């Protein structure tokens, strides 16, 4: 039934067996003779063709080998058939059928019905090819003998078809490839001496495919496309195995594959490039040491010129960084360093920056999400780099050395004219074809531009201002070279007007330097008498002349007190003074000399509070000497004609302290003023020990600061804790019974400036009140958008300069307290 | 070194110019004054009162007032709108109840009869003065709910009932009242 249905669609062609010679052509039954004398040519032709068919099929029949007619008869018959188009096609089909039958019965390719093992591949191939060659020769033999090319072609076609049908294509590929690969590795094994190739300067290795019947393969229809693909496969496998192989092949001229050496070379480059891509992240990480690897990849990309490879590279790299870098375990500094390296490396790969745009996007997105990124960048901008390329100074772990290095090496950027259409620009080129829609042609953007472009300008400047303020307060450079340079750098990249605060800050500290110089000279004239002790300390063992001495002490030469004091402690020999061997009465045990020894050391920085970030405003009682100096300075400042009112930020003050104890002297530089106040309190008090509560009360100081100071001095082994909350001076080290706790407290634990975060936290109750009232009175709202919560807050509250993210935090906190509730994106008041 | 906050400076400014009898309307100054008032309201909130500018215009505010306890209006919430004239604070804001209120001094469309909401000064009957502010206006309205001025009623029936039958009065109040959520359901606007 099924066969009948199939036959109705695909009619089966039936072929006759060769007509026996004896069978006569009986012609047409109805007209045995020439009775009607009609045209006879047609009949004669038909008879002749029938006879010719009979002769030809008998000759071509693959079943019998005897019964050969004379060749002229056959030639005539073939000739006759070939001239009739219809008969010619019939004969071709008949012969094809003959071949198919014969092939099926006689050619044994049963080894291909299952997978061919690798080791067996060559053998199977050779065996099959031999068989097929014989068969092919057999089939083509007879038509060839009568030089009927059209029949030979038909035979060859049918033969190839049969071969293809019998041998599965993918199995053939695999087998061919393994055979090629095996041959190549065997031949290459003899040459695998890298040193030899290097010595001669060119590769002498040869690959040969001897033993593989390539020509025969192509003749039986297994060559051509199949072999080419298999060969490519095997070469690919070979290249993957021999990593840094420079392949130069000597090729058999008769090979069908149209491959040449340069093609193989580019293949090798690609293979190497692809290998490099797989570990791209490691190369980026070790930039610039890995520059070579990037040149390899660059060559790989250049050799293929396909966008596919670039896309693959970007995808692969993005996958690598997202799994290895962009997670909570990596510190912001690390991510930033890698970001810098990525910028460098990808600009080497692709100068136009298209690929960089693609791969940098996830990193940027991630960095924007991190809270401390801006702070780290800002800190890096102000850090110092030493010769080894690492960051020096206290902020070492906060900054990113790579950025600092870039800052040190960058010049001021020229302000670019950002014109949409510049018709005079003769350098204009279209955007690269693989560029994304938001791609903008970047001409001379340097790494810093990429770093600064990470953030909103305003936000960035705000953070930088904070860091700059801190830096300026602690800077020892009177010229403020670095800070000035930095501000100039920002000015060249950002909107000039936005850096007004930074400029004012810079001007403030510079003015302060001048001011101090002026006021301190006045101080010097009115300075209290130089004590004999000072003079004694200033006189070296080998004597000193009076002018030199005065210069060391910073006093005017003919000051009367100096002469008086000098007589007390020094003896004059010739022009030089020598110290007398007298002992001066010892001083009080723990005295903070601070600046009381030398009044001229009182430096004040006058800051314009409006332009500086909010600062710590804790007030407390200063040691009397310092408080006096504040007052003196205030008067002097007013005398200079300043309208400004001074308010001392004592928490920001720093003093040098020398503590003279019974068995030792402790010198501390740049100590926070509250620490000095605490230690001074111990000096001033007549009791042995002081409690925390007493200190809190006496100094009117915040508990936080008191505890910090006590910890500090305890760690310096100046104070010790007699009992809980009670401290006393450690006059002699052997008095210490409990062993000083070795707490290393960070010097910068309590910073002078309030961070943006702290300001926000401080104000958040107010912000929350605003939000609550807004939602209650103006109805439910979304966070973002024109009329969103953030927008409204900014409108009614000019000091609110935060974004949707902060509002989200506030809302979350309020939701936790049950004040607000939200439905999808819309927030509403609960009350 | 002296840092002046935005708030204190603007208050000083308005106090100084309060001596001038006539002054040009200046929208910027109104906005500044309102911003400082808002800041005060937010930093020292009064329980039962809340107010905030509308989304579109800083001179149009919405307010929510809780009915004073131990009065017929206890536990009820009232929505009001305030719109500030361009010469505020030299003229009073226009205050309307958006919530329907049954009250001797409030009419059917929410207008309020209260002396401090009328322009003050010589020859004028009102008691508005530039020292008053949003907070004092809302407080006055809140206390008006509990202590109606029956001498000059807008709603005579309510004035009579208030004195005669507190129980009936309360019934009427509750019948008229709609909570903000109900108002929205009924298609009434609760603010700007």
C-alpha cells in the first residue's frame, strides 16, 4: 500500500537489461512491409536507434565481460545515440543505474557504518580510497575506451553521488581531520626544536601530508570541500596545540586545497589571538607588563578584519570582568586600577575607542554604584607618588596609585570646541561601523577624561572640594603647588564657575600664609624674653658667634634680653660663645610647651566659611597659653583692618607637644588640639589622677574627643589608666604596672571635616519631615520625574542637592518606621 | 568666618522692610519667605498640622488639619488650600476648606470667616498682620473648629445648633464630613 502511494508520487524508473543480439527488430506490427509506400526514413531511424541501443547497452553492461562486438559497430552505435538527445539521456540514466547496482553489490564500505577510531583513521581511509579508485576506474573504463566523454562524466557523477551517500559526511570530516592531524604531528615531531628555528631566524619546520592519498581522495569525490574543511580543522587543532607556532608550510603542488602560506600564517595569528582573548583579564591586570599579549591580539584583530572577532573579544572580556572583578570582594581601588588599565589596553587594541566604550560600560556602571568611588578618585588626585609608583603619605590605602600616576603625567587639557558640525574639519571621518548609537568620536581624550567622566560633574566637584579642604588644612607646602595645579587641572576640564569654592579655598590658605608672616613678625618684636634655657640649647659644643646665635633664635641681634640671658648661661671666648656647664632648674614634669616657648609659632589659617565644607565645630577649653594667643591674634587681625569676624575652630587646630617626664621626654608633632588640652589638664591639675567625668566638665569637651585623647596618650605611654575611667601621668616607665595597652589608633580617626555623608545624615530628619508633609498634603508621588519627590524637595529646599538614590534611602528608613508606604513606584503617607 | 544661614537672612530682610508701608510686589521675596516658613514648619512641626507646597506652584500650598479633640470635630481630618498673594506677608493668604465642613463660620464652598484672614491695618476690619504666618493661620483655623465665633455666622443654622443641641450638631458634622480618601472616591479634589 505504502509502496503504491510512494510510486504514485515518485514514479519508479525501470531499466531494461541489454537486448539480446538475436532478437530482431520486428518493427511495427501493422506495417510489415512497405505496402503504402509512405515515408520510410522515420522507420529506418527507429530501427537503427533500437539496434544502436542494443549494441551500446550490451557493451556497457557491467555484468558480462565476453560478448564483445567489433569496436566500430559500438562506436557507430554510441555515435548514433549521442546525437539523439532523448536516447542519450536515457543511456546515461541506464548506465548510472548499472553502476549503482554494481556498486551496491561489489564495493564494501561497511567500515564507515560506525565511528572510525582515531588510530585506525589512516588505514581505513587508505583502504577505502583504494577500493573506490578501483571501482571508479572500472566504471569509467568502458566509456573511456570508446571515448564517450559524456558517458564518463555521467558515470563519475553517479559514482561520487554513491560514495557520498555511503560515507556520512561528518564522519568523513572527522576521519580526514584526524588523519591529517596525525600525519602533521608525526612529521612535525622531527622538527620540533624551537631553538633551531630561532637561531636561523626563520622557521624551518615542515609539515607533510605524505601517506594520505590526497589526489585519489579528490578523484573519488572525497577531496574538494570535504578535504579543505578537514584540513582546516586539523590545522586549527595543531595550532591550538602548538601555542606560539609560526607555521610555514611547504605544500605539495598537486594539492587541491587552495591554501597558501600567508593564509596559514594568519590562521596561526588568529588562533593565538583567540587564546589570548581567553585570558584577557589577566593581561589587563598585569598591564603594562603584558603589552606584548595585546600586540598579539591587535594583530589577530587586524588579520581577520571581521567584526565578529571584536564582538567576541568584548563579550568574552565583559564575562571575565563580571565574574572576576565586579563583585563586592574587589576593593574600589582595585576596580579603578583595572579600569585605568582597561582604558590603556583597549586603546592600544582599538584607537577609535569603540571597543573601549563597549567593555568599559559595565565597569563604569558598577563604579557609579559604589559609594566610595568619588572619594577614592578625589583622594587619588591629591596623593603623592614616589619613585616606585606607589602612593606615599597617610592616604596610601585610600587612593588609587594608577590615577595618581596619570594625574602626575597629564597636562592641562585644551578646551575642545564641541561643535556638532564643523565643515572646515578636514580630518573628519565617519564613525566606525561597529560603533554604538551613543558613540562619540573621541579625539584626544586622555585617561583622566575617562575617569572624570564617570560621574556627574557637580557630585564629583563636591566630593573633591571636601578632600581638597582636608588636604589644604594639613598641607605643609607654603606655596600649595600641587593643590594649585590640581585646581587648574579641574578648571581646564570642568565648568570654570563650578570650581569657585576650590579657588576661594586656595586663596584663603595662601592669604593665611601671608597673614601669619606679617602678624608673626609683630609678635617677634613683642616676644617675651628669650629664656636662658633656649640659649643654652642653641649653643653648640664648638661655640657660636653672636649674630649666628641670634639668627638661630630668630631674634634681633641687639636685643637686650639676649645679652642678659647669654651672660647667665654662656661664656665668651674671642668672638664665640660656649655653653657654661651649669644645670638649670628642672621644669614642671608634664608641660605642653605647645607654642608657649616660642610665640612666633602660632599660625592661623583664616578660612571663608561659606566656601569651605562644613567643619567640626566642637568647642572646648584650650590650654591657657593657646587661648591667650587666640585672643592676641584676634586683636591683631582686627588691627589689620579686617572686617571679618574670626571664629576659632579649635577642633581643627594642631599643636606640637613636648612632654618632659621624670625619665624621658616625649615629642609629638601635629597633635590635635583636644589631645593637647587633655594632657595640659593633667599638668595644671594638682591631683594625681583625673576621671573622664572631671575632664568632660573642666574642658567642656565632647566625650568622643576626651576618650580619643585619653586613648592617644595611653598608647603613647604618657598616661595610664589607674582604674576604670581614672587616668594618671606615667612619670616613670617602671611605674606602669598594667602594661600599656598597645592600641594603635589611627591618627586620622576623627577628621576635621564633615563628610558629605555625615552632613546628609545630620539633615535627614529634616528631609524626612519634608517628605512626610509632602506626601501627606500633595498626595502619593513617585521618587523621580518632574513632579517626583526629589524634584519637589529640590524646589522647596535649595540646600537639598541630593539625588533619587538618597531620597530612596530616606523613604526606606521612613517605611521601616511605618510612616510611609509604597505601591510599586508610588509612595504615599500612612498617617 | 561668620556664616549666615539662608533662613535668618531672609527673616531679617522681611523684618527690616516691614516698616515700609507700601512695597512693590516681588514674587522672589514671597518665595523666599515661604521657603523660610516651610523650613520652620518642617524643623519644628506642630502636632495635628501639616502643610506643603503644591507640585506646580510654590505660592499654593496644601494643608492637613486634624480636628481638635473633645470637640465635635475630634478624629476628623480636614484638607485646606492656601494661596499666597504676591505681596504676602503684607496681605493674608486665601484659605479654603476643601473638606466639606459643617461649622458656623465656614460656608458651603469652604470659605472661612476669620478676622486674621482679612487684610488688616488702619481703616480695615481685618486682623491680618505681617508678623503672622502659615503656622499661626493654621493654628487659628484649628482652634476655630473647637471655638466657633457665633457672633458673625456664615452658617446660621450651625450657630443656633451649636448653642442648643450639641448631640444634633455633632450628627450634622459627621453627616457632612468626608475623610480625604472618601473625597477622592467621590471625585472631589483635596488640594491644588
